[in-house]
C-alpha cells in the first residue's frame, strides 16, 4: 500500500503523530517583551490544530536573553515564563494537538539594539546576515550557552511541550559554529569539521541529559549554507550521523541563510509544482543515510507535489510555514480536495505586520485569488 500524508508517524518510539504534516517554526511576533506568550498566540495555535496539522513547532524561542533577535519573540530563559508557556501548551492540548518548542540562540544575528550589548558569535567576523560586528565567545561562554540550551529544554519539558527542536540552521548560533564562513576559531571549536561540530554535539548531549532518554529531542539542521566556501551537504550528513548517535530523534532539513540570496530559507515566487519542495534533493540524501525520521521544509503548496515526494521516499514528514499563515486549515482543505493548491503567493509580506503590529498575518488574505477553489 502506498504511503499517505494521513499516515501516523512514529518518532523514534517516543511519540506518534497523527499525520505527516508539520507546522515548521517561524517568528510570530506575538509575545511580550519578556518573551511570554499570551492569548493571541494561543488562538493562533488553536487554529492550526483545528486546521488539521499533525504537529506544531513553535516560533524560534530564545534560550538566553542575548540570543533574542526580533521583538515579540518567545523566550524560555527563565522559570518565570513557565506559567505562560504552560498555558500555551494547555491550549494546544485542549484542541487535541501536539506541540514542540524550538530552541535557539541567534548569536551574531542578534543586534545590540535588541539585546543591549554586543552580540556573541563563534568569531568576530563581518557577515552579511549580521547587523553588526559580534564579539567572539570565550570557551567559558560556550559552556554557558550549552547549559542554557539544556535549561531551556528542561523548562520546555516542565511546561508540557511534547518535545523540543534545536535550531541548527538559517545562520543562527549552532549554524554559525558549523560554517567556516562564520567560524574562524583557532581552538578546539574551529578549523576542522570535527572541531566545528563540537558545539552542536555538546548541545545535543546536554539537552538529552537534561530531559532524559524518553523525551523527544529533534533538530532543524541546515543541509548547506548555499554560499561559496560555506557549510556543505557532505559535512551536514556527517553532522547528522553523529547527532543521531547522540540520541536525536528526528531531523528537519532546510538550507540557506539570510545571506544566501535567491537560495535563502524563505524563497519567493513559488507558483508551480516544479518549484515546490526546494530542499527535497537534500532531504533524500539524509533519508538514505539515517534511521530516524526525516522532515523537509521548503515551498510546499500543493497536495499532489507533496504526496509525490512522499511516494519517492524523499522524507517521512513535510513541514510548512507561510501557507499556514494564510490558510491555517490548509491540511483539511487538502484532504477534502487533493487538487487544491495553497493560495499563498510566497511574497513574505506576512512578516511585516509582525514588526509594525505585533503579530504576523497574511497581508493579502482579503484579496480574492483567481485560483481559489475554497473560500478563505
């Protein structure tokens, strides 16, 4: 029998998802200055569950205050946030949904204006995705940030999240250590691939120790920086094999950074099935190399194209973000009409209200689309 997007999916024997569709993490801009979520984000996630998504991965959540990038970003850096986080997970569970918390430190992509001090990074280098020149981390600071990831995972578990996802992509701190473009260190954390993998492996090990063997720990990993002399897919495959051995339960494949131009993580102008699933070639390589489930994100807009990649053995799970901002009930629409295509036009305009109004939304949702077959 052919595999279906409606199949249940076992995550390494620790949790079973009701289908293969996942809300990939994004920035919603709906939290207060401390990083606490409230009713607005709860309602946003409730709508996703009602829309049929199998798993929600939260917006990227800072594990330390100096790892915050944008306003309205969720935080998990202090126990004081636990009541708000518990309310968020309760809202999702009340609807019958599942939710993982994505843990991140933005490193050099933070800004002094946001965090009130010079951002930290593996090396003090200029990089197009950095708003300014960061300060190189000391070895002691590296250990402190590793501990912050572990503490964040422990809080996520206590807050009732069904699992966590580490953000190891898109040019954030873990990716900054992996990439030779941003890691110019001359010590045990830089230079060779073994050394550049050290921070990632230490974070994975510390998080696993903090939450125990039965709690789902997953990762979003860049398959490639999509930049000359950057982190490569061959290096990413080696990284994936090592962290699988350290107890990572599933891996989401993405690629690119904010400096990658047309090959960035959020590509525009996706208006045909041929342009969908732009990270699928990378995902196939990981699926063939790993025993754990592989998830892929990147431009999915139609049921048919997504199903075809499933049948080809590209991945086990398929993650979407921008289409679900426009149509939170897209999974149900697909099930009702397999010929339905998301009306998301990949314009990235949904992020502008996050800065101006304190929350992302589709800016063209009220405009009739010629190819719409189901009313929004």
